[in-house]
C-alpha cells in the first residue's frame, strides 16, 4: 500500500532535514523536498496525531481500514450531486487538472502506523482546500499551512509559512497578515480534529452541512471583508 521506507539514524535524519530545507527554499515547487522535511522533522507531531486518532471512533476506523485518497478510491466523488462535498472536491480537482495520485510517497517514517498517518495528512490536503475555500496560489497554500500547523503542530508547516511569506510582494504580504493569517489561526483552532474525519464517507453530504458539523469557517472573500 505504501512505498518502501528508508531507515535513518539521528544524524542522517538531521542531514536530510537540513538539505531538504535549503532545497525547498531554493525551489519551493519541489514537493519531494518539502515532503522529506515534513517526515524527518515531524515524528513527534505524527505520534500525537496517531494518539488522537486512536482516541476517536472515526479515527480508529480510518486507522483500521487505511483508506487512500487516490483515483481508484475517490472516483465516486465525480458522480455526486451538485452542492455536495464530493462534487465540490471533484470540481476543485478537475478545474485545476489535479490528480489525487500526484502526492510523493512517505519514505522516512519508522512504523506502518506513522507512515499511514503521514500519508493521510498529505492526501487530505486537497479536502482541506475545498472545506476552507482556499485557492492554490501562494497566499492560499500559505494560509492552509497555518491551519495545518494549528491542527498537527508539524514544524514543516511553520517553515512553509515563513518561507511562503518571505516570497510575498508588499501587496501580498499586507493582504496575508491583515486578512488570511488572523482568519487561519482562528479557523484551525475552531475546527474539529480534522485528521480523525473519514472524509470519503461524507462525499454525498451537503458541503455547507459538513462544514458546520466539523466547525469549519471558510475563508471570507478579502474584497467583501475590506468593504465591510
């Protein structure tokens, strides 16, 4: 189900983490480097997520069944009626020509359970884009990393926020810190434990209802907010 893992000693993990961090700063589009950074620095965070999932009925179900967000398992979302969570996800992916199969595999987690949790965190990313109403541009991705940090406390997420905001121009930086950042910090805390949600079993439900049930506040339109 998951890619073959690589066992690293402490100094090797540090070397991979440092190398991945520098590489990601030089080329933020290198998803493999960002993934490696998340894995080599995120073990304590993933262990906490695993514990929370084990403490949740739906989380335990996810750990038992180990669903994957890949084409063969989520294709039914494209058949869901309008206004459902599944239809919104299908529209999000289709309009951007995204494939759920494009995520890099997890390589540096020590156990099967941690490898699955890291994989799950990576694969539900696009669900979170849909639920929080965030675009996939630099500002949207950086805002989502704030939410991911609030939910999982992954060091990589904070690194991505720092790295992303450093690449903003003056207008983007002002918009992010005046609008997106304050909203994201509150939205991430307010939402339920999103790693313990079995999203695939809610594709048929109304998007507004699942947002309400999971305590999710979509990002307000900055143009509307600025005119309010």
